[in-house]
C-alpha cells in the first residue's frame, strides 16, 4: 500500500522523499484515519445493519433496546475517535523530528538516576494492562459468567483495586518519610507533605472501595445511611444516585486527563526541579488515555481499577526515588535547583 501513496496529495510531506519506514508509518496512519471516517459515516448510512449484527451475535437475549442502541452509539463514536487519534499519531510519526520528539518525551524521566523504573517499560506494560482490562470488560457481555466473576460487586477486580490503592498508600507514606529526611531534594518538606496527602487520600479511596470492610466484618448498614445509599452500603460515594454517580465519573475522568496535560505542559515550560518529584511521568500517557476513555464511555468499576493501576505506577516511582541513596556529590547536586 505504501507505494501507492506517491499518487496521493500530501501537503506537508513529499512522499517520494520519505524513507520506507516513514512511508509505512504514513500508510498505517492514513489507513486508521480512513477506518475512523468510515465508522463515522456508517453511523448514518448503515447503523441499522450494525445494530442487527450486534443483536444477532453479541446480545445474550437477542434483543437490543433503545437504551442499548444509545450505548452502542457512544461506543461506536468512542471507537472512531480512538482510531482517528492513533491514525493521526502514526501519520505524525512519518516525520522524523516529530517521532523523535515524541519518543524523547515519553522516555524522559529526570529522576532516572534515582533508580526509578525505565520509562519505556512502564509505557509498554501499563498500556498492555489497561488494554487487556478494557478488552475483557468490552467482552464481558459476550463471555458470560466467568468474566462476571471479575467485574461483579466484590469480585476479583474490585478486591485488586483495594489492594492497589492500599499498596500505593504505603509506598507514598514511606516516600513521605524518606523525603522529609532528605534535604538534597528541592523543597523536600513540601514534597513530603504532598506524598503524605496522597497516602491519606489513597487510604480513604481504598476504604470506600470495600465499604470500610462492612461485609468482611459483617457490619450492618445503619438504617439512616441505608435509606440514602442506593446500594445500602457503608460508604460515601454511593450516597449519590446512579445517574449522578455516572456524571461524577465523567467529570473526574475529564479533570484527571486535563490536569495531566496541564501538568506536563507546565513541567516543560517551567524549569523547577521540584516538579519532577510531583508530576507523573509522561510514559504514563498510555494508561492515562485508556483510563480517561473508560471514565467517559464505560462504567465506574473499570474506571476505578484502571485509575488504581495508574496510581500504583506513580506511587512505585516516587517510592523508588525516595528510598534510593545516590552516591557521590554529582548525584546530590543533580537534585538541587
């Protein structure tokens, strides 16, 4: 396919001057863009056929309600948007400078000398974990009971979410203690306080996730709280109605992704060493995008576990940086502003 690109009107690049690898990037990018445009067009031209296919092959009872059609529409647009994004990304990779800048940004870690995980490994494994969970969730309705054991209330993934938040809290607490004692870190007291706040927040989220051990300890929900909580559990977040909880999930996902973009832009503009200890690595962009997608389009439960994975990687990095003991004056001076 790449050899036919020379006949396409390309306004920024002269295709004949591209290397073979760059032509392949451009071909793949244009293919993804074409698929995305075809998906958007099929929504208006052949959506009834798509609904009939889903009804015949994927629906358990072979019935698609109007609510299901609306949900399918959201999934369809979301898949088209993701496909368009990757098409644009692959097309940009056809330009050597853009591809080099992207790889340099994703692999950047100012704390690498402190023994933090390798950025490209984090990008690979966190993204694969996120995609695997996303795929399992999307196939949940098709695979039936076995997948239901993963995603049901108090299932394996909910318990995993609790464990990940708890481990993240412990990692941040240790990082806070070590950083507070390390004057080599720029503004170490402020950084330590931030880690401590994160640790407390993660403990609170972990407790909310399992309703503060209500079922493990066999604690009955107080009647006043049960009347307000739509799942009749001992937690705060379910005091909201289901529709309000869905809207809150979308709002949190939007703030989460917008906040990351703003922090990464500020980190590039401001030359402040302290930001390297606070802001997540750019290599977490993959799992961040997957988490954002799940919060905007899918369900709260899958959003929670993906967010827990993101937070676990972040907490492990700050833990590794805090417990590392650099040797020599050069390593100490690298931490100072």
